[in-house]
């Protein structure tokens, strides 16, 4: 998946040289904002010195990294009681999900959850992190974070389930058929939003995505574009 990077202010994390043996946990958080983006957050942590941070920020369209994996972000420490016997800032990676509010309750966009699942799966594979080492901030300090996964235990269990479920790669023919069955929305590459343009250009280069008149005949609806982008971020289409 594509991960953008913008370094946090040096006062917000501890420079280190952690590797696979030191990174043992993923801690899931939420931003407790309404309609923010991953880019909003990395901009904030770049420009502010607040002695707190997370490694990654996720929204429905993008993933941004603010602190390198090897460095220690300050995301799950406490001056009070730890309720997890082992998970700490020093041995974990913090992932923040951007949130929204409806009727006074925080919730996540489905695309945000999907991107967080893909990011967590990638990090689990990279560092050999077991599913039971993917925890909520709540599990470490009992803070109501991430609220949508603390207040709705079923949503958290579904997130954990998706970390280990088998994902079948779509074949080239399946991708082509999916595109062919779509209703027209985007007719040109230029009309595709920036968050999906790189994927469309990649599929055009591979010859999987084309229409009558070349780029003038994409016939690509937004729903299909989102599926293609999610698959691309999961690495299904290669380079």
C-alpha cells in the first residue's frame, strides 16, 4: 500500500533504532476529531511540539506516517496505571484512525477501517506481530480510545477478525470483468480524483483499464475506483 511520510517535530518522539526484535505490538487509537484527515494530523505534529505522537494516521483515502517505525512515538504511555503487562511506547507502533461524529457518537468511515486493516496486516507481516499483540489504547491504559472500538466490542472483534482472514487476490480477468460491468462516472484520467489517479494510471499502463477512445472512455464509477485503490494499496496489482 502507498504510505506518505512527513516527519513529526523532533520534540514529539524519541529517536531510536528499533528493529523486528523490539517492535512487538500495534496499538490502535482514534484522533477524536470530526472529519479530519491523515494529512491534517501529520501537518499538526510537524508544526507543533506537544510531546506526543503516533507513527501512522489513517483516513478513508490515505495513510500518512509521522514517526519512523524505528523511532519511539509517545502514544500509549500513562502517569497512572498500566492495564497491559507488557505493551509500552518502547515496544509498539501507534496507529491513529481519523474519526467523525454523528448524534454525539464517534464513528469511522468504512474506508478508514479498511485502510487501517491493510496497514496493520502489512506491519504484522513485516515485524512478525501476532494477532493478540494488536491492541487498543484502552487495553493499555483504559482510556476510551479508540471510542468506536471500545464502546462497540463487536466492531473491534470484526477488525481483529479481518487482520487474519484469507484474502484472495483478484485475477486479471476478474479485474477486467469488474471494470466492464461498471456504470459510467469518470470518463477521463484527468477527471479521476488525485487519491485514485495513480491506480488508474497503473492499470492503464498494464492494459487492464481502457475504453473506447482510450482515456476518453474509462467509464469508471466512484465505487469501482475505491475498490481498485484498496486492492492497489494491498499490493494486488504489483508495481
